[in-house]
C-alpha cells in the first residue's frame, strides 16, 4: 500500500531533522522524506497539517502477559494498546509462565505477535533456567530463536558466581545482559525506605539495595567486559554510580520508567494500590536526579514498564497488591510532559523513546537495526503521528490494555496519537473511533 503523509512536522531525533514536509511510503519502506515527487500516486493520503510526524516509539520494558497470565493481558489487547500509544517496537521480559528459557517458546511468541500485524516484538530470554538462578540457559539457541538479550526480570540472582559465569559467556558471544539492580536480600520491601514507609508501617527497600547491586555488576563488567543494560534505575545514588561507570568507559546503558520519572513516594497517599510499583517510588530528590540524568543522557532511555494487573490483584491492601501498572498508551504523553515541565528540547525528548532505545538493543534488531527509531529514506516505515493539542485526560476505562490500573488516572497530558504505521501498514487510526 502506498501512503502519503502530507504537510506534517517531520521530526527525526537521530539526524536532528525538524521541518515541515511530506513523507511517502511504499512496500513498507519510506521512499521519500521531506519532498515527495508529484509522480508518487498514493492509495491513501493522511493530512498531517499541524501534527508531528515522528519515528515509531521503541519501548524497552513491556510485559504482554502471554503466555501464562492471560487473565491480566493478551497479545491482542496489549499490542493494540502499543500501537494506540505510538509504540511500534517493544521488548518483553522473560518472566512469563512458562518462562522464556526454551527456543520453542520464543518462536511461538514471535509467531503469534507477527500474525497480529501490529508492533514488532523483541523478547528477552531467561538468563537462567526457570529464572531460578542456578543453571545458565542455552543463550546461543535462544538468540537464534529471536531473543535480543538475556534477563532475570524481577527475580534476583543471589549467586554472584552464576552471574559472573553468565557475563563471561555473554561477553564471549557479544550478547547483552539486562539486569535490574536490586540486591536479592535487601530489596524485598513494598515501598522505598524512608519516613513515609516508616510512618505507614510498610516494609522499606533501601537505596543500598540498588547501589550494592550496581557496584557488584560494575565489578563483574570490569572483569568480563560484558555489555549490560540496567533496567529501571530509581535513585539519585544509583545514577551517580552509573555516571561514574560511563565516564570510566564501561559498556553499560540504562533506562528509567515513566513511573519513577513523574511520581514520588508521597503519591502513595492513603495506601493507594495503584502506586504499588516495582521499583518502588522514591523521594523527590531521587525523582529530580532521574529527570536530570535522562535529560543529560546519563540515562539512555525512557520506558513504560507496562505491567497490566488483574483487578482482583490490585484491589487488595497496599502490601498485598500485585505491583505493576499499565503504561504503553502513556509513554509518549508522559515523555512529552517531562519535556514540557523541564524545558527539554523536543528532539531530545523524543530521542529517549525512539533512537536511544534502538541504540540499546543494537545489532540484535537484525534487519531493522539501521532504520528503527528513525525517519530515513529506504528505512522501515514505522511512524507515529501525533498532535500536542488538545490535551487529553487519562481515563482508565478507555485504555485498550486489558489492565486498567494506572497511577496517572485523571492526569491531563499532551500528545495524542492520531495514526501509527508499522512497516507501512496503518496499525492505528484514531479517526475511525
């Protein structure tokens, strides 16, 4: 199908391009960018006057809940939520049931996602069998099946020897290990350690749960040379350690969730289970440090940390509620809100959810590596078309995700997606609703 996107503001963070122009798409590729020949005859024209035309978003942390948690989310519902939020590529962790530790499971998941003809799906394979932290998985076979890296998800790896061997193996073959820095012994609370958690009688997770884990990871990276992506940093102290590691030249990247970027432990209010999240919401000084680090590039990418939760598991006392929140449809809007609030230039704001996440995944993207997260002639036509106005209110009941719980209910946000194209196919069209 040939599509002409006409008169939009073309924004490509990777190249710095920001100008009004046209975009021509044919056979799933961008065939003209900026100026389109009058000889191009589209099957459909999208009038993007007054709208932003940007690369499709790339989300590095989205649980789709399938297989094993279909009561909380299914591929159909969560991929539909992704394209409604302008997300055209997403990475899912391996903590499904069964765990993604066998090539057949990975192939099945990718096959199901491909047949939906919505967003591109890139699974992470389990670092250890069953995420039990004992025996390494067959990383080479999982890579061949389509995994872009290896992770323990939220399951702490207590045995440092196993982690050391995992990083040695990963370094040998050029694989990336995705780790959330959280000490397995210290990080079992339900809220950030501090005055609020103490006053509310909630088990606290101290900052040292993150910094001790980071220190261990960095020592192992120094020894092995392995490339590590740090998932969802949450503290100012952790950011400072990452900044030093990057200055040293260690091969590490990191991300932060929309939750930690905008919220603090004070938002827990009167035991609001919508704020039961992992990592737990920390103090204002931590949020301030995270926002600054994302702006200056210390933090590479912003993620939704999309984790749909069943209503029965959220409508429980705070400490018993299942952690998680729906976020795919909010990633773009909350990125733009951060940019507006902190005066971050639009190109840098969008880079955090487009080009920068692609750089984290790297060559594991395969044929998409050269053009994902970009608007470039000859590249795959993954495009997000959105407008800043009018602002819209987050109403949980209208979210396409099967999970309706979000800590941002009632927020008024900029950035409403009008169209999402995935490999040249119109995957989402707000005008038909």
